[in-house]
């Protein structure tokens, strides 16, 4: 097990992050990132070679301490995120700040802190973005803007760090707790018939991570059938 590559998955306690962790477990040692320590402990017990990594990504001091312990990292998967939606005229500044702090700044800062470890392993950074990172819809502006920004970050990182692989994944609406909250905010009954499954997104992520050394999967766009 100690010979397996090391992957850090943020947002691993639920949703897409948990699905990615399950699918990577047979081939990777795992650091399970998130704020819910109990949920991370429970998941780690299910997955051989997994270790909880409970860190608030918006707490700079805690983030620096946790990242300092990682000397070499093969895969960094950014799955943590928030979605505070609203129309421009009705969305307060704190909603914009929260979207950007979690969806953009935390991704940038964690990657920056772990660049030496990623360089040491010629690693792979995967940013799980959103369809909103490609198209901004009415009522989604604060969330979409943060996802457009992290898309630009991933594109720039790919050019700046040629020894790393950098993949942006753009899933459509996916059956997760976040999506349940979005449906509720839209005043709609939750209907999964036209939603992607978290496992389907995880499969796409693992496919990109497992690409042969000569291949660099830069973008993956997923939509439900």
C-alpha cells in the first residue's frame, strides 16, 4: 500500500468527492479532505490506505500547517465547493465573497502551497468545475463568476507548470446534497431523472487521472443523457 501514489481529495465527505475517493481507493493512498471530521473518519474506515485530512480550506493558518506535512503528492483533486445563487440585483456582497473564497481562492491557495509536492511527483491537479464555469445563466451569477475564475486559474496553471497535468471537469447538474439545496431554492421538487450520478462524474475524473503518461486530458465536459 505504501508504494501506491498519493491523492488528496477535498470535499471528500460527501457527493462527488466521496465518489472519487471510493473509485481511487484501489489504486491510490488517500488523504480525505473536508470540514466534517466525523464523516471523514467514517469514510476512512471504509477505504484501505485512506487518512482523514480535516481542514477548513478558508482558514489560512490551518491550511498552511496541513499542507506543510505533504512532501510529495501525485494527485490533487479539488471537489469542495459552495453554491450561493441569486440575481445580481438581489445578491449581497457576502454571497459573492463566499463563492469566490471557497470555489476560487481556496483552490488557488491549496494548489500554491502544494506546488513543491506536486512538482516532486510530476503530479496531476484536477479541478471539478461546473457547467456554470462555461455558461452563465440568469440567477446564477455569483456562483458562475467564481467558476469562470477557477477555470482561468486552471488554464494558467497548465501553461505555467508544464511538468504537471491539469484537468478541468465540467459536470452538469449532479445528484448531490448541494443540488437538493439548489432545487429547493428554485422552488422545485427534487427530481433526479435528468441529473448525473456522482459516480459518473467520479468515473470521468479517474479516467483523466489514469491516462497514459503521454496523454494530458485538459478538459472533460459531462452532461446527463
